[in-house]
């Protein structure tokens, strides 16, 4: 059992809060938790910077990812009004599971926790991942540490090693801050799954064993391998991607993300039914609830996919500033992953913003972008 550095008491407390789930013959909810401890900042890490609920349906070959923004306003018993990431600080993994169950009306059956520095090892264990980058990322705060190399990631199809994948998942240097970052994190998860399922049955056990060392979870290595082989043998895996319908509000000088409960209930009904929830958005703002300031979390329905952009030579010109875009679309994953452009340099940005739609692969990278505000679909 990849329990990391957790004590026996901690493991038992986690088991008590998880819903009972015996096998992979029916859909279940798995909570992905990412903590952001940094070697050059001891104050970081006692919080969950990434919180993604995954509905996994092994029978229908489908996964739905729903991000919960870390600044989402919640109430924690004994602590009052807090941001969602405080659930980890006050209650550890069990606290995050309880907060997720309460917020989304689900019963989490399994969890997987990865520290961001271990994310690098996980990606490197896979030999890197192919990601369609929507906008140039040049953010020193997103680097592994202030003493390491500075990563600059150009737009377009990129093959990211662990260090660059960390920068991609960590950066908040966008007009809408954490909203784009959560979309990038879901895109990276899709890329990791894509890379893993592209491996041969002979390669998969060694990679799963290496990856399990980077993750703390209640799943055994055998269960992880069985699930991976089940998805791989089934063929096309459809991945839906969405974010909690919400808007921002300043309360007492503190900026919160406010959950739109009605829209969230509508979204979760689609999630539970195995349908695409990406088109459900909040139409509310802080003004609707008598607050001040804030924006509505971006999202949009899927847009039709366009052919993948060819590799472009390096371009020193700064691409246009990122526009708030949403998530959308089912990513259909099959075949082996294609190779992408090396990470680090600038490249000419593809036309449009984030793309949605369905990508199918047979060894070549799938369709990437179309229209602004569309969102990432899976790539083959």
C-alpha cells in the first residue's frame, strides 16, 4: 500500500472517512490532492493547492475531472469560514475528503495525494508527457525552487519533462489566476493518463510501480495496475473536464471563490449520469449576493476540434496575452502518444484559444485548439 510517510493512525482515519468500494465493476469517486511543499519555503505545503474530484467509470471507459478552486469558501467545523485548502491544514486528507463530500454531495471512495515535487518524479518515470500549451509561461514563482533552472514554456504541442510539467501545473501568472491553473492541472492529468495508457502491457507494471512511489493512496499497486490494464484493454477512454461553477467575492478584505450551489447541483447531476458537465457555468457575480468585486469563473461548452498544429520554429516574439478560457470537451484517448515540440523555448501560438472537442489518436498527436474559451480536450 503506497501510504507514503503517513502513520498507521493516519491511514486508519482515512479509511474511516472513505466510502466502501470493493472492486472496479461500477463507477466510483476518487479525490486527487496536490500539496505544494517547496524546498525554499518551509511555510508551504500544509495545504492542498490542487483538489480534483474524479468520477471513474471502468465499465463505460470514462473519467470525469472536476476541479475545486483552492480559495472556495467553505465552513469547517470548529474553525468557521475558511478557504477550501484550509481543510488539509486543519484535518489532513480526511478533512479534504469530508469537505469534498459536503460541497459536492458525493461519497469519495478512494484518494491519491501527490506532493508537487513528487509530480516531477512521476512525469519523469513516464518519460515525459505531451501537452498542448495554450499560452507562453514565463513565471519564476512556478519553478521548482529559486535556485534551480528557470523554465519558460512556449505555446503549442510540447513534450514536458518533470520540471517543466511542474511549472505548467503550478503557474498562476494569468489574468484569471487560479482558474487557468486548475485547467492546466486537469490537462496535465489527462496527459499523464494518455502517456501511461500508451505503454505496452510489458512496460506498464514497472512504470506503475515507479509511479506509486510518488503517490500516497489507499489503492494498492495491484489495484492501480489492474485499473490501468482494464482501461488500456478497453480501447478509447473518454475524459470530461470541468470546474466548480463559481464566482469570486471580496469578504472583509479576503478574496473568496463562491460556489454557485444551484449550478453545482446541475453539474453534479450530469457527472453522476456520466455526461459532459463542461457547459455548466455560473451566471452569478458578487453583486448578485450583495458583495463587492470579483469575477465569474470561466467555462464554456465544447468546440469542434481542428487538425493539430505542425511544429513551429522558435519565435522570440511575445505571444498575445492569455484570455480567460474554460474547459470543455471529452478527450478520447487511444493509440500511442505522439511526440511533441521540446519544452522551454518560445513557439508561435496556434490560432485561437483553448480547444475543445474529441481527439482520437493512432500514434499521432490529436487535435488541439479551436476558438477562445473552449478548453482542453484530451490528446492522443
